[in-house]
C-alpha cells in the first residue's frame, strides 16, 4: 500500500481541529506528522488514534510507537506517556477527527479538468472547478461547482447535480424509469417518464449505480446522501438528508426515505413506502411496509427487530 507522505506541522493540525479538541497534553511546538498508517505500520512519524469504542484504550495509547495519538477523554496522560514524551490529543470521537484530518491534509485531490474523450451536450451547464473523466457522457443538464464525475459516467438530459457531488465510474443517471400499464390484450404500454432527477449538494454516488428520473414528479436525492456501488433507485424516489444506502440496494419507485436512514447491503424496498427518520434497514431485508422513525427492521418480509 502506498502511503501519502507529508510534513505537516502538528500546530497546523491542532489549529484545524480546534473545535473538536478537549485537551492537548505534551509539547508539540516543533513536532511534524508525516502520514496516517494502518495499525501494523504505525511508527514515530504517524498520527495514530485509538477508537473510542475499543477496549484497553489506555494500554493501546501507551504502547503505540507513534509520538502523536488521538484518543477520547477516558485515556489519561499517564506517567508512562509523559516519560515517553508523547503528545496526547483528547477529542470526543477520534475516528471522526482522523477522517477530517485525512481528507484535509492527506487525501489526493483531483484537479479540475475535462477529459478530451468526454462527450458533453452543447447546452449543458457546467459549474466551476469540475472534473469530468474519460468517456463520460453529459446530456443537456446542469452540473454544480466542485463536482467530480469519474470515468464512463452517463448523465442524461434534465438532471440537476448540486455542488461538491462525487459520481463514481459507470454510474447511469436520469434515464427513464421502469413503468408500464397493460392493455386489454395483455400487451404493455410505457407510462410517460416526464420528471427530472435532482441531486443535491455533497451527495456521493457509487460505481455502476443507476438512478432513474421521475415519471410525473421528480426523483430527488437529498443533501449529503451517500450511495454505494451497484444500487438501483427507481423513479419518484425521494431521499432526505444524510441517508446511507450501501452496496446492491434496490429501491423501487415512489419510496420516501427520510433523513439519516441507514440501509444495509442487498436490502430491497418494494416501493410506495415511507421509511422514517433515523430508521435502520438490515442486510438483505425485504421491506414491504412503511417503517416508523428510529426503528430497525430485518428479515424477509422485514419486521421490527426486537432487541433481547
């Protein structure tokens, strides 16, 4: 694994994390951090961290080869840590703070550009600082600022993409949904798919995920929602904010998913349902009814999980 190496002043990191920090122990005046690393490769130049949900947190901090360690406030600045001249940074959630630090200081950022093989409709509106990868196809749609559209993404007409959206390779967005009515002889007639697909700010859409536009209303993906690879989201689906949709989830048409819902891998939602705020849908669940806010549903057919 390639490690991104930096020489970042710990003063700068502490300043960046100021609102998250409970207390800093040790002298960090002339200390630099080079990288984040997996536990087996931590050394004295690593910014290490101790998961606040873990066991033996004090021992993990004291035995870490790193000089700079993020922990929660249950880890004390013991005599052993002091003699080792370690720097202990106490925060409420070390993993969250490491994520912030990693994204800001260590993550490689794609530079804005449009690959010469990308096909873009002449009337498409493309915002500022946008990356569009090789073989992407962009229809007559609107793309916001600081958007990353990776290789072989297809975005059809009448799609609106907000700011700071990430769309991973192979995603297909805004094509007609699957809706038919039967004639008297049993043959099928397509129901008109006239709506839009609206993707709000800070959404992430995984590889090979398909999201259909609406039929008579719009399909809407709420701000901050994260969608993993190989998902299908049908016409007229509306998600709230900060919904997590993990891999291979199928959401049938006209489903409403409220804020902060978490949907586990391979779950399937029948359609025309409401999933309440903060609900959890378990792995492989087949959801055929509305799910009240805050409840966890599992199984096939899915039912409320009664904790023992």
